């Protein structure tokens, strides 16, 4: 089935949204929420997770099955992704949306975009692939297949200057969602109540451990983070459980809290955080941190071969300096992580990270990203 020629052009009534990871699910849900505030009757289907489902989106696939990373890991699931692509195409054809919005997840989504464009559907993308880091050739395919692109980092738009594609910088959704530390407050009774509710000791500095959101990340990173924490006995370790994961995914003697990550950022003294969106979240909450990352040898070698960036943390990429220490691959050992965190928690280290947090706030626009994307999607089909 191809898009109907008799579609009502008075507005967007059917939207198809596609994302494949927890962070994309959260950002997509914010867009759907903003959309429904302006167009409450809009019908939304797609691929996502619990956050989108909570907004009333009918899911054709859940992100618990799509959130994988690394070359070797993807290869092992190629058959699943081929079948998923066919299923999503059939679902789009049956639903016949007025517009399709892709949220991050470029490996799958940009392939889908080419097909959808060829079939005549209008396709937007929110949260662009990192063409400034690698696969710059994607820019031309994106200009061919997308109607509009919404970017969230201040330096991204300039990379599309040579192609005919409308690119809107909408600001980073996390900068919109997370108040500045000065506005978060430091009510000790609030902290005490939170600790009590979560079964944590009433006193002592907390260490936030974030081993990632994908199962492969957790299995690879959690042992190193756990051992690093054992080398810091003056801190009480707490593991942040990722959305869509289960307690059985975490093999550790430390408490694992689900749905409490923002409060953990607020109340912890420091964190060891696997590279990803969480590093930016933690910095916006004002949490001193060490960024950790290790992947399979083949994935790391391929990344080193193809990427063109100096850093892996979003904080450092935005500020263009190592504002938060990164410990990657062979340097991502428990002893190195523990020693690095000691430096971060020193007086000089704390001052340096406070300055980085201030600089980060100044660098990120707070335009209301979800609202801006929603308004863009509601334009005439």
C-alpha cells in the first residue's frame, strides 16, 4: 500500500514514530506528549519502549529487543533486524501515516527512511546520527530521504551546510528537562526521606554507578564498576537500573534502584558512568563523574579506525575539552577508575567539574526541544 492521494491535508492525524533505545524512547515520548497537547486526537503507532507506551502509542516492537550496540552484537542479530524491518514496513503501509518521525537509532532508521521516502511518505528525524564523528557520507542520503532534521547539539547544523535539507537546532531536551543545580535545592530532609524510601543508609556519601542501558553494556561494565567501588570503601555504592531492564540483569551485591536515577544524581557525591546520554544527564545535575567505557576488541578497533573525534563523552564533545575524565578500553580498569575518582573528588577536582557544569549550561540552548519538534511535525502534510 502506498500513501493515499485523498488524505485530509487540514493537519496531521496519524503519526508513526520509530526509536530503538531507552534515551530515544524518553525523548520520543516527550514529543508525543507535546503533540497531544496541541492535537489530542492524533493517533500514534511505532517502535519504542515503556515511555512511548505510557503516552498511548501502540508499539509494533519494544526496545528491549532492539537496544544492542557494537559490530559483533549487531551481526548476531541480523536475522532479527531483517524480519523487524519487513514487519515495520508492513505496519506503516497498513497504518498509512501522515508523517513518520525517526528518533535517533540511525542504523535502522535511515534504512527505513530511504524506503519510506521512495514510497512517498513524509519523513522527519529528531536527534541526528553523529556525522561529525563518522560516516559523513550519510549527510547526502539524509538530504535525499528526509524532509526535516531536528538537531540537539549546538555545533551539528553546520555539518549540513552543503546539502539541501532543512536543519533546525531545537536545543537539547535534557537541558530543558533538568533544572540548574542552583534550582534543584539541597533540602537535607528531602535527601533523608529519599534514602529512607530506597532503603539506603541515612548517612555517608553515595557513589552512583551507571553501567549502561543495554544488556551487553551492563554485562561488560558492571563488574569493573563494582570492583572499582570496592576500592572506595568510604563511599556507599548504588547502581542505577536502566529503563526496560530487570533486576536479574544486574549481578552485584550493591543496591540497584529503578526509576530513581535523577534523585541518585542529585544526592550522590560522585559517579562512575558508562559513556552515553547518562554522562550529560549527570553533568547537568551537577554530579562529579568519571566516564568509563569498554567494548569488544573488534568494535573498538573499528571505532578507532573510522571516528574523527577526540572524546567519547557528550560533555567533553560539547565543551571541546576533557572537562570530565574519560577512561576507555585498556584504561577502564577498576584500579584506574577508583584512582581517577579520587582525583575528581579532591578539592581541585570538584572545582574543575563545577566550572565544567557551568560552561555546559551556557553552551546548551533551552528552546523547548520537544515542543519545537512537535510544532514542526504538525505542519501541513
